C-alpha cells in the first residue's frame, strides 16, 4: 500500500482541521478538506529525530547552530540552484507572523499595500489589522487558469503603493508563475519603488511540468528590493511546529527586520521546529518526491471524476500546491447557497471562495492533501448533493 493511502484519525488531537468543524462550519460531522495542512504523517526520518529529542527529556531555551543554516543553504541550492549566504537567513515563528512584522517594519499607517486576488486571506487581515490601505489587483481567469493583469497592476502600483505581497506559488489558484511573469512583476516594483514581499511557502510543492523560481533570482536589483519567505511546514506537514524563515540579501532591509524582532523579544526558536527543519531538508527528499506524485494523481483523479459525474463543477488547472480551486459557477447558486450545498447537503468542509477576496465568489477551495479514498468519498457525497439541487 502506498504510504499516503493510509487513513490516520486526527480527531481529538487538538487538530484545527478536524476538531473545530462545529465552531467554524456549524456542523461537526463533516469531511474536512479545508485548512492547508495534510492528513499525512511527516517523513519517518523526521519523526525519528523528533522522538530522539523527546527522549532526551529536557526542552530548555534553544539556539540556531550552523547545521540549521547549512540545511537551508543546501536546500536552496539543490531545489532552485540558488546560492545564498548564512547572513541572509532570519528565522521566524511563521509566515503570517512574518508578513505582519514586514508590514510594521517597512510601512506606515495608511500606506497602500497591494495584493492579487483571489488570494490567501490572511494577507487582507494583516494589512487591515495594521491600519494600512488594501489595494487589489485582480487576477484574470482565462479558460482554466489565471494570469496577472499587468495593465491593472502597473496602474495600481503607480498610485503610491509602498509594498506588494506576492503569493508564489499562488494560493488558492495554484499558479506557478513563469519567468517572464516574475520578471515583469519585478520590473514594475523597481520602477515604482515598491518593496516586494514574496510568500513562497508552497515552493517545494510543484507539479512535474512546472518550475518554481524564487523572486530574488530574477535579478540583482529585485534581490536588493525584496524579502522572500519560506518554511518546511507545507512541504513536510509540520505546520504545528511553528518555524519559518526569511531570506533577505539586502543588509539594510535585513537589519530593519532584525530590529523589529529585537523590539518584540523574539530571539529563540521552537526546539522541535528547528529539529524538524534540519531533518526534513536532510532526509526528506525521497518522501517529497513520492508525495508530489501522489498529490498530482489526486488532482487527476478529482478532475476526471468531476468531468464524468459533476460536469457543472470545473477545476482550475493545478501547477503546484495541494489546493484545488473549484469553479462552481455553472451551478447557478448564490455564494451562501453554494456554501450551504457543500456543508449541509454534501457534508464537506471546504474553504468558501469568497473569503479569498475579489474574484472568489462562485468558487470553493479543496485540500487534496489526503488519501484518495477520502477524496473519492467526498466526491461521491458532492455528486449526490448536486443531483438533488
């Protein structure tokens, strides 16, 4: 049996994805396919390292050693042929936290910050909660995939925008941006003196015919005007260990961020997050290769099932991540009715597309990071619900 076919009961483990359905969706007995973590165990080699650390039994204050930095340096070189320096790396407790820190560090209240919708919704709350102005450039849906609207993007960036938050690869529309697209974004940010924040947490989860390109590798100029954010959390399913890192080549920009961390008293990491990152990057390659094949097969299975049995629901072409963007507009339902269909008729907990901002109505986000048997069960329940509309 494929290791990813194993169904592991995550209930009663303080699991946000499975234990809080009643609070979030108003109904407890749902198949959970929403929040972006997977129902797979982390690689066995990672679990062994963590177990060894547990067996030691002492969990005092923890520092970062050369092995931590070397793991990241080697991973970036291996995955993206990108040579980085130890000094460029800053450890943080999470990507969303880091985005908030960046907003507080490099912008002032009322400053404009641009995002491209539909997009990961904590971008919105991070901007609004820090009393900045949200600027939206909506992506264009062309056939079964999204593209950037560069005419609109330039118009918006030219209007005194101070920061752009790029989602690369893009959540929820599963775009892996191509070189020419990233070059154009970089050119526009440089032209209008916009600091570029690139959330690249899904950068390891790339389908076979695509290639992820870290934004600083586009040019020395954009490397000097950007912050790039990574984590092992999505890749190896260790989000609960709360560790991410930034790569900031520009010393002046880097020092500003470090000063923010000092002001907040953030100077040590989670011992298990540190161990998990090192072990994942050292031993997790084979596991990741197998995972990517399984996720891509899950996508193909879902696409074919919908095409054959629920043709009213279309899939947006996946290029990476394990998050599938479902186009449900042919069902001709209001967003409220669509959400009700999934929760109360189909018994499924998916993300409401409207939460991802402008362009999200009529869509739902489905998490394919689970066993194929669970996906098949979910699709059968959805098919029955649609037939009874």
